[in-house]
C-alpha cells in the first residue's frame, strides 16, 4: 500500500495591507504544499466557495496534491493590517457537517467553518479554532498537539501565570496526548514527550514575515514525527529551522535540508525596552500603542514615554525618559520622519552603548547615514523590527 498523509484544514484568502499581498492559501493548503514532493501521496480535504475551486485545484495540482473540496457559500478571507496584527475575518459561514474521515496518518488544522470527526492511527493537531482535539469527537492512537502559548493556556483552563512546563504536562494528561509542543514566539518552543521536556530555540533570520509560520511548523513537524518517525524533539528542531526559512524567503515546498542559522539563546530574564517615538497626532499615538502592545506580548518589559511618563513640563518629563533609557537593554525607535526628540533619544542611547532597533518609514537613505554608521539595526519592515527587538 502506498504511504499517504491526509491533510485536513482551511483554504482561505489572506490579505495583508503592509506589506501588501493577497493570496489563496490558509492553514491547510499552505501546510499540504509545504511538505509536498516527499515520495508519499498527500490527500487534502477542505471547504471552498464554488467560484474559487478552479484556482485551488490548480495550486494543488502544481504541488502534486490530491484534493477534495466540499463547496460552501463563500470562501473566508483573513485581512491583516500588518503581519503581527489580529486579522479581520470576512465571509464566515455557519459551521457545516462534513462526513467523518478515517485515515492512517492525519495532519489536522482546526476549521472555523466545519465540524469534522476523524479517526486515525497517528494525528498531529493544530487547533486554531480553540477546540480541543477530543472535543471534535476525533480519535487517534498516537496524538501530537501543536499549540501556541495563548492556545495552550486557554485549552488547559489554567491561569495565565502558570509556568508553561505545568501547562504542557496538564494538557498531555487531559488530552491523553503522546506529544505536546507549545510555541512561545521569539522565546522558542517547549516539547513534552513522555516524561521529558525539551526547549527548542528559534533561529535568527534577516527578515520575518510571520503569516502562516505556525502552519509550516505543524506541517514540517508532522513530516518528521509522523511520516519519518523522528523523536518529537528532533522533529520540532527541524520544524523550527524550516519555519525560520519560510519566514525569510516564503519558499514552498520546504527544503529537505534547511539552511544552517544561528540559534537564539532562550532568555529567562525579561528584556527592558525603551520605546522612542513621536506621538503628536492620532496616527503616531496609534503606532506607539501598537508597538508597545506587541513588545509586551513578546514578553518584554516596555517603557513608553507616552504611557509611562506622560505629557508635561520638559524639566519634569525629560529626566524620567533619560533614566529609563539608562536602565534599558534595548531602544526601539520609530523613525517616522525626522522627529528631533526621537533622534536625541537614539543619540543619547548610542552614546551609552545601548542596542538600538530602528523601524523607519518616510525616511530617505541619506538620513539613515549616521544610524547605520553607528551599528543601529534599521528595518523598514514592521514585523522584522518587532522580532529583532525581542531577540
């Protein structure tokens, strides 16, 4: 019998406004495409509007994927302002019933638009819709769960301050899982297998476009753990390297041998970041707030003059800012135009030998001359800048 993998997941349009893109992909289609061409058949099942079937089938044929789509009224679209933003979702359908699926090997991405019961020998499950594997009515002999930190905490029912080591062990027991992997953004991942817990690093890249990165991690983990019978920790290490490559170059399928990259140390201490930026109008204040929230989500301690020093007399506010710069590990500067206050903060921090990450918009190359010449890390891509500051 020919070895085969069933991939079950969503096929969605994905729109991003900055950087601008519009593609038909989604977790299931991306995952299936990423591990195609490996010498086994990939059978892909999903749901899609009739008008989009031809495009989806063409994509599947390009990667040698055998596809089957159940038709629904409208294909879902996920619209991102930027790659790290929460997407707006359009075209949501009431969940439909899909016939039960029986297969040997299953890569299962949770769906918003369908209720599906599965039965398999091996299953890798990436929930995405906040539903536990067992709550879908599915059964498997060997279960691996791939979760991000927020999903893991929510699905465990434990408090947000519970250590991830306890969260992972709790989920293993409650879900009767053989393996649990909890991804923690820029801090790497934790793998729970048997009685062992292993930390998996993330790998440095020159740029980071994270939309779909979790889909790649789950698919490449499934390739190695389920299809090639690697240990969970080795499969997760391969998945982390593969995900780094995808975030940098968007290449599909994923190469059999990912490029060697420097692993980032998983820090246990909280990084102190000073957020330097102008905040004189609504747009500037929105961007400062967005940056602060994202940096906090990545586990950093953030001092924002807008939020933590406020607006007042210069002789009162400025010393607070200077003190915060001196205590900071990293300066994250938003250089939108050439605001004198932000440039002063960068210069002062550089004189103190602080590490400086600059996110720049509407700035000419000549205006970056001194920043680049003094080893400031300058990025015009927003998500790359946020990740770099958190590494």
